[in-house]
């Protein structure tokens, strides 16, 4: 059934269809969708289900902060002693010279 929409006093005389709900609206009552540019939908105050807010998953990943520890080497030797290696049945590596 045709519906007459009065555009008197509006900034444009255009009439368009909402891309989501397919309702006939004044062109001034439509806005770009938050996720899809060029997708004209009803303004949120007219039809809350038509407009989507911008999806944060579409944003580029944020820059990760680089945290560095003030001490990069442990103070104590954390390698296993020869006695522990013998108990576990691990092969004992000979000490390496710093040559």
C-alpha cells in the first residue's frame, strides 16, 4: 500500500528505503550505518534495531607496551646440581671452559 511522506520543510525532498527494515522514510531520517559505510539505515531514535554501533573488532590491534625487567639475569644459578641429575638418571654434561 503506498504511503505519502510529506517532505515540506525538510533539508532535502528525497524519500528512501531503510536498508535494514525496508521502511520508506525521509532522506533526512536516514544515516550511515556504523559498520557498513554507504548503508543507509534509520536513525537510532526512530528505530533502535536498525543502527549498529561501530564494531571494535574492525579496529586495528592496539600497540602492545614493551615492559622490560630491570634485572635480566637471575642472581643465583638455577641449573640442577650433579647429585640431582644422578638421582633423575639424566646425563651429566662436562663443564665448559670459557675459551
